C-alpha cells in the first residue's frame, strides 16, 4: 500500500463499557472510493469520525494525507471534506450564505457558484437551510464538503433515509467525484450503494473488519451461489432445507428461509417435493444473484439490516 | 482573525433575522428607558443622566443572554460539530459571540444616549469616552460570563434556568434597577461582590458626574479582569459535541470567573470608598427632587 492516502491500523474506541471499534485496520489509496459496509452499530461512524478528527481513538494509528487528524489541526482540515451523519446548519442561514461561509474558512476554495449549479441548488440559493427537503439538505451537505476542493472526502451514510430517486442523484454525484479522482471514504448499510460506487469494500460488524476486497472479489466468495428466499405457511423441520439438492447454506430470518444454492432449478424442485411431503405450502419465492449481502450472511450468520 | 470576523458577520446576520432578538435587544431597553425616565425623573436633567446610566447597564448586561444561548442551541442541534470539521477553533466561536453581541448592542446604546440628550433634555453627554470604554468592556465581559454558563450547562433548559438566576442577581443587586443607596448597609456590602455593580456604578458616575477614566480605574480593571478570566475559562470548557457532557469540575471553574470580583469586593468593603461615593451621589441627586423619590430625607 505504497500510495495509501488513508491508513488505519489496529484502531480501538470504547464508550464506557461499549466497545465500538475493536482493532479496525484498512488502507485507502489515492483516487479510490472505499466503502465501510455494515449494519447500524457496527462501528462505521465511530471509525470515520476518528478519521475526521472529531473523536479521539483509545489506541491505534490513523493517518489521512500523511497527517494525524488528532494533532495536525488546521493543516489536516484544509485537506479533507466531510458529510456527517448527524449535523445541521443554523435555521436562518441561506443556502448560498452557508456555502460561501464555509468556503471562507479555507485557503483553497472551490467556485461556490459552480457548486450551487453542480448540486442543483441554484434555485434554492436564497432559501433558508431549514426550508430545504431532505434531498436538498443532503446535496447542500455534499456541496459544503467540497468547498475546499479536498483531496479526501468522508461520506457517512450519505443516502440514509432518502427516497430512491434522491439516492440515485447522490450516487451520480459520488460517481462524479470518482471521475474527478477524489479519494472517497463512504459508510453505508445499503448493499447496492457499496456495489455500485465502491472500488473496494470493508465489511464491518461488531467493531471489526471481517473482510475486505473489491465487490467482485467479495461476491466471488459466495461461490457463484444464487440466493433463494422463501416464505412458507408453516415452519419446516429444523435443518431440512439445508439438505435439499444444491443447497450450500440455509438460514431463517424472521420467518423467511434464505437458501444459497449452486443449482437453483434442482433446489426448487426438491423444495416443492419436500413441502408436499410435509403438507406445507409456499407463500412466496424470490431468487437473487449473488450480492454483498450474501457475503455478510455467510460471514456473520446475520442479515445486514437486522 | 479572518475566521472570527467571518463568524461574527454570520452571527450578526442570524440575530438580525430573529424577531425575539429585536424584541429583547431593541424594544425592551427603549421601553425601560422611556418608562424609567418618564416615571422617575419628572423632568430633572440630573435624574435623567442617572436613569441613563442604569438603562445603559441593563442594556450591556443583556449581553449575558446574548449569543451564548445561541451557542447552546448550536451545540444541541449539531451545528457546532459541522463547524468543527472546518478550520474553526473554539476561540473563533467564542470571540465571534462576544464581538457580534457588542456590535449588536452598540446602536441601541447610542440611541439611548441621543434620546436622553435631545428628547429628555439631559444637560450634557456625560463623559462619552468613559461610557464607551465601560460599555465595550462591560459588553465583552458579560458576553463572556454567558459563554461560561453555555459551557457548563448541558441543555438549553438548564442554561435558561441558571441564566435567569444569575441575571436576577445582576439586575437587582447591582444598583441598575434599585439604587444601591436604598439598600440596607449589609446588602450594599454584598453588592460590591456582584460584577454588574462595577458596570452600573461606573456608568452612572460617567453619565451624571462626568467621571474620568482615572476615577473609574477600579471599574475598568474589574471588568477587564473579569473578561479575561471568563474568556479563558469558557475557552477551556468549550464543547463541540452535543453528547459531550460538562464534567463536574467545570462548574467549579465557572465559579473561578468570580475571583476578580471577590478580590475587588473585599478591597472595596475594606476601604469603603465606593459605598461612600455611591451614597453621596444618590443623595446629592435626590436633593434636586426633594420629596419625590423613595428613601429621600
């Protein structure tokens, strides 16, 4: 990792008795979009806020652009931009004022008018920040993260709680950042976000990185299996679905049986026969091609959004 | 400095967009002025100057509420943590509170003085230079006291409760609302430990007796020391994060801001000069309006 612009080694962070981050290590190369993918409470925000200099780690090494966020002060802040998960702006600050205000804090400044146009905020430039919709607020947060034309951009759950259309708009913006060769560290619990946007992903759970790789590499770990999700009118005998033809793995989550199968047609035929034997019926059956969700299930035994 | 100035402009702009700010910072002081002068002075130019001193004091100690309360709201709503990501220091946030509060208070004080001079026929302008120095130091010092409260309280509710308690003390024990000369002796001695007393007596002397800066040196030094200590303490205790709670020792540090006034209070009680002067001034003015004011003999 000779070209690592972000380096995290054996990072720990506790809040009282709660161990939020437990030995996280990863590195991000310049120009890369790197994702921390994991469920809520996995330690993603704590990790990224330590990288932003907002929280102090208990131990471990952190470097961003070769600088320690804890001790490098303004030199560090000049090089990074961030969208925080929980933050806000003064209610009676107007959109254009907010962007210009934050731009003035930095030595290097992006063209604020260009940012307003790029983030489709020109029409709303005189509106109070408190009067913006969720999507507009998030676009403003992104614009403000770029006012100093930073080398590294931290995006903590940038699309959480947004409707699908707005989410896609944010994806376009992140893809634009990628084309501009910005280094982006993104945290998310949306599978499709990580798969679509990230060059590499670290899957995080219970404060630990459980695996790292490109989305393709990680999906390959699912060994080319297809995910079959079925709901039945009655529960089946324990472990019976795992013994069906072609099934590599079978788990139950809240009444939904998730099977990973290398031979989906044979598995479905075997499933139907088994249900006939048990006098059970199918309520629904869905098939999915391998995704990072499958990797997560395989490694943790849980679903991402449990 | 440019960051502080940028924040100062932003905070002034936000205050100007707030109706409550206009009510408490512009309308209320003028209401007090017209009420005070109309009710108490009965056309006496000497008493108009005395009331002006008191009204200026009330306006200046209003900085105690000022923008420090806004900082608590900013912290609670996560606004401060967004500023923390940028190259903004705690001292920038605190200084911008003090400076913007000062610039927002200054125009109303100019209006108060002009109104007293022309509408209420105050005989002279008083010692304007001394008034300016006291108003500047007083506004900064009381803003800084407010910042300490903002630093040691965890919620807006707590801030308002403590602010109200302290505000009442400033209001009624400093001589700004009830003349100190009307207090019993023991209470006059207690008043010498109240920061607002140094502002009130200083402004009253400069408005009524044209007191020079040299004569006001104790008031000026007390306010300057108070400002310095309060600013440093609030800088040390400043918190960006909504979930970061004030440690217990923070409240002890807050009390340390009173140390300059405890020292001056002990000194003034020992010499007794200030109390004599306060009583002499009041009775001299009272004699101009024999029989009208309470406490007059």
